[in-house]
C-alpha cells in the first residue's frame, strides 16, 4: 500500500474514499463485488455500530453494511 492508500476499516465516519482494489477471491470476493464495491467506486463512511462493527457505507445512492472482517480486504485512497 502507498501512503495515500489504507484499508477500508481505517476510515472514520464522514471520510470519503475511492476503492483501489479488492484483495480476496472466491465466494467472499464475489459477494463484495456484487455489492458494488469494485475498483474506481467512490464511497463515504456514514456510520458505525457502537462496537465499530459493522460499518455503514454510502455508494452510488445506496447504503450498505459491511463487517470489518470484509472491509479488511478492500484498499481505498482517502479523498
């Protein structure tokens, strides 16, 4: 990861970013991509549960929830 890149898990509520890569394959990788989390997609962190898991993301007019375990596989550039 370059300095500008970080794991999706590291973003705070209100942070915006662009997905650079999804580093998982198989069923989990397919599920993440089916949710619209593909390279080039802009996301905004809109909330977190009290224990910080899961995280709520806003992308392309849709809000989705993602567990931190899944967010670890997504590399973003913070904007």
